[in-house]
């Protein structure tokens, strides 16, 4: 390779190393982008319903978010906190009751049949350290209240800054790419923004419906702390695959204090709710969302959780939505599909002379709508 190629390789390795060192900050920035998209949805909705300027719509959306947070804390949090403490007391009792029931069932079975059955008591004892480790690592984010509060505050501040004046951030990101590719980046950012908006709406609807159905079903069955378990089911539904599986453990353990039949009813209820969510609710509210394969989603959760921890697990799905679009548009369409082809598409074709290039911005405009505005940039 030539000297220039070696310099470019060293610069690429140094850039990857720097990005790896600040990966937590980059994840916080991405969370702020997701928050800004969420508030922008509300601001655009207000602009469509009322002829107001964007600044007023943004302020109204922020005030609506604060009002919802205050109402949630005022109405939902007190009974939720009380029932959550009850869950922490009842779940260990339910697990002990399950252990005693399995032990008695094991003694009732004849020795000839027992040798062919798995030792549930041993499996439960072996699984308890992993369950405790999982719960400890999950709630470690909330145990360090100062660190969690600072992270949330950083996300809120960054999200509000991007929402109020997004144009400089988008222009700076587009300028990181060569001039001939900036129009293509503009289109990709538009698609990422639309996909994130659709995912946000679908996730909020799914979480709300799951929380309501779980609370009502548990109350009808007669499980204690139905409100807290229902809210946990709705919140954990934000994390696909793993969240619904974890959410069924507390109500089943509590129901097992009454009878094994009630615990089976709880399991059947959660399976029915998840089937309704997978087969009817998700296709209806996310019909236009980027299609994600279940195995890809699960692998992405494991991958991002191993790198970023709890925040990576929480933001795994929006990260997959955005990464899938970039991989499909850049790697597949612009690199692999154009490999060894004699000509390039017009939006990727380079100019022989450094003439001015038109760049189309993709961020929120002054009226809150996503529309094209052109800016002339002269390549250096």
C-alpha cells in the first residue's frame, strides 16, 4: 500500500478506538435523539390541530410531557410503590412455596419413575444464583440513584436542545461525509426519522394496552398487587422477548401462594395477552414499521446488552431499527449491489471539478414538518 493508504488505515483505527472509549456517551446521544423524535411527534400533532408556530408547539409538547409525568407520579406512583413493596415480600414466599410443592411432589412419585424425571429442586437451586445476579445487575441502574439521575438529566437536556434547534446538529453530521454522498445521507436520515417515529408510536400503544390488559386480568383472577404487576408488564414490554418473560415471574410467584392452579391461570393469561399483542396489536399499530426478524431482535439485545449494559438492552430495538436502515442503504445498496458495476447512480456520482454541491437537510424544520430545504456547500 502507498503511504496515504497507511495513514488512512491508522486514522480509521484511531477513530474506532476513540468511538469505543466514548460508547456510553454516544448511547446517551442516541437516547436523546429518540426523546427528541418523541417530543417532535407531539409538537407536529399540535401544529396540525392548531395554527401555532413551532416554538409554541415545542413548548406545549414539553409542558404536556411534564404534566403527564406529574400526573403519573401523583396518581399511579403511590399505589404502585406500595404494591411494589408487597411484591418484594410475596415473590420470595411464592418461590419457597414452589420449592416445597416440588419437593412434596417429588416424594409422592415412586422411585422407578423419579429416575426419569428432572430434579426440579436441584434445577431451582442452581438457577437461583443466576436469577439473583440478573435481578441485581438489572436494578443496579436504579440503586445508584445519583448516576441514573445524571444520565436521565443529560438525555433530557440533549433531547431538548436537539428539539429546539436541530439544524446545526444535522448539518454537522452531514458534513462528516464527502460532498458527493451528502444527498444520499439526507435521504437515509429521513428514512431513519420516519422509522423511529413509527416505532415510538407503536411501542407506546403496545405498552399501554399490555399494561391495561394485564392489570384487568390479574384483578379478575384475584392476584395481589395487580396494579403493580400490570404496570411492570407494560413497562417491560418495551424490551421485546426478554421483558414479557421476566414480567410473568412476579405474578406467578404471588399466585402460587394461593394455589398452583391460580399460577397456571396467570401463565395462561400472559400467554394469551402476548399472543394478542403479537398477532393482532403489533401488525395493526406497526404496519408501516421496519420489519425485524425475531432472531435478529434477540441477538441484537444480547449484543447491545453485553456492550452497553442495561441501557443497551433498553435501547436495543431502536438501535436495530436505525442500524438496519443504514446497513441496507449503505452497505447493501451502495456498496455490495454496485460492486464492479461500470457506472454509479446519479446521487453517488462524483464531479470532475469541485463545484458547489446541493445539500438537503433532514431535520425538523421551523414549522415542524419534514421538508426539503437546499443549501449550497462548496467542497474544499
